[in-house]
């Protein structure tokens, strides 16, 4: 790999901010209400989120090794192309392009519009479109501008969450959903626990974000593992504390089946004004999440375009080494999802294929170890306790994928259908390349 100028790269604080911003989204503020419908014991709830943290940490350890061995942006696209076959990498890149980043950005933009549009007197869809366009424009300017925006919004996000945790731990609750009975052993063997774990894995997604921008990370062999692991650990601790606060500050019946857990908790802590305050706070958090995905997603497209002639036009970077064309391609797909209103179903079925490719990438660590026997450990990061973290991640992934196939066969089938479309595009790409 050629040496990179520090002016066109980022250090570990920004890389960590990208991981944190990708991980902390709407999921942490919406999942608990559905989990409490079938799982009420507080030991069970905290175990769920602890298992999610363990899975994310095992994934981060694995991606740190992959990213320092195959040092190139693109995440799963690059890892799977190298470890197994270019077709697998292509399908992964296709999923990232069509739904992996565009759909979550669209959902976050719409959620932001719903949260603060009424208070600002701006139509929700107009606000969502404006935010996506504005953030895409900002990331098109330079890596330094992207870094400044990402660091600022992520710091705000963490401060807001820490503030909520502080008041949640220090104020005496009027009612509490904390239940420490002995029946948690039976709960964790129930189907409801499995359902809840699927929600948890979605909430933890984003732990691999820094692996998508390896080319823009200064001294990636040291910085990438630090960013992935530190970001994952920070978010895991915040998630556990937030869920404890949600349970501590609210009655069980006020949380069960509810979507707006953050607003409910804000009302309990700060009174009627809390709902409005938390709306603006969550909107700020969503800006950070949108920014991180607008940064990471186009890098997959840009790297994919370097390798495949059909997409070659999107491989070009600006004079400041920003993949502007790929950024606006993702923005266009995002706006299409916003305007058609079909992104929510897309987001549901994207979960299956995204988990599938993450599992395949982690399996790639076994390939790396086979190829890496004679390479000095100082030159690449090596996941400690190999292969235990990889086995844990693959076991949890198998659990989630099996459940999704059984419980959501339609959505999972749509995800597989998208892979078939990606395969057809791959074949068209090969034919196009031969003709040139």
C-alpha cells in the first residue's frame, strides 16, 4: 500500500467516532419495549444486551485482524473477495450499495423528520430530504470537513446519552420495572428471548464501521484495531447503563410494547417538557448516525467500482481524495427510498443478508490464519484467544439467521432475492468487461 498523507487521513479519535456513531441509532431507544412483552426479568434483559456486546466485540476482534491483513477500504466486499471468491465480495458490495447503508440513512432521516418536524413547522419528508442532501454535500468537500462533522456530532451524542444516564441513576424513580426474581433461567430458554436477541443484534450493528474506510485511516495497522475495539466497548457500556436506566425510571406497564422508550424515560425524569427535549436530542443523535453512514457506505461502492468496469465511473475521487460520485450515488438511492416510502420493508429484509455477510467475513479469519502463518505478528493484528471469538460470533449468527428464516421467511426471502439480482448484475458486469 502506498503511503498516505496525514492531511488526507484520520486518526483513532475520528475512526472511533465513526464506530460509535454507526452503532448508536434509534434501536437502543426503541427495542426495550418489545423485549419486555415476553421477557420481564431484569437479569434476562441485561443478559440479552451483554450477549449482544460479546457478539459485537468478537466481531470487532475479527474485523481488526482482517482489516490489518487485507488493508483496503470496502469492509466485507474486500474481505470476502480475498478470502473466498470475488462473487461473494461482489454480492456483499451489491447489498451495501442497494440497502446496507441507503436504507438505514433513509430511515434515520425520516425518523428525524418525525421527531422535530412538527416543532419546527417543516414537513417531515422535506426535512428528511434536506438533512440527507446537506450531510452528503458536507462529506463531499474534504476528509477534514467530514472528520470535523463526525467528531462534533458524535461527542454531542455521547454527552446527551451520558446526561440521560446520570439523571437516570441519581433521581429517585416513582415506579420501576426492575425485577430481580429467580425465574430468569426459564426466560432465557424461551422463544421470546430469541426474538429479543434479534432486536439486540440490530441495535449493535455498526461495530465494523471503521473497516469500511481503511484507506483513509492513518497507520491503520495500529489505529483500526483501537477504533473498532474502543468504539464497541464504549457503546456496549452505554447500552447496558441506558437499559438499566430505562428499567429503573419507568413502570413495567408503561414500557411494554412501546416504541418511544427514550421519550417515556425523559417524561419520567424531566416532566412533560422532557418529550420535546428528547425529540431534539434524538434528532442530534440521528445526524451523527446519518453522517457516519454517508461517510462509510460510498467507500464500499468506490472500492467495488475500482475492480469492476460496469461501475468504474464511480471509482473516481476528487482532488481531495473524496469519492464524490459514490457519495451522490448513495444519496440518490436514499432519496428514492424516502420518496417512495418503501424503505421500512427494505430495512427489515436487509437484516438477514447483512448478518449473513458479516458471519462469512468473520469466517474469513480462519483463511487469514492459514495464510498468515509465516508473517510476523507485529505486521498485522491478531485476534486474541483465536478461534474462540470467531466461534462465538458464528454461533450467535447461526442462531439469528435460523430464527429469521423461521419467523420472517418473507423478509428473509426478499433478502435472498436481492442476492439473485446482484448475481445477475455480476454476470452482466463480466460480459461487459469482456466486450471492452
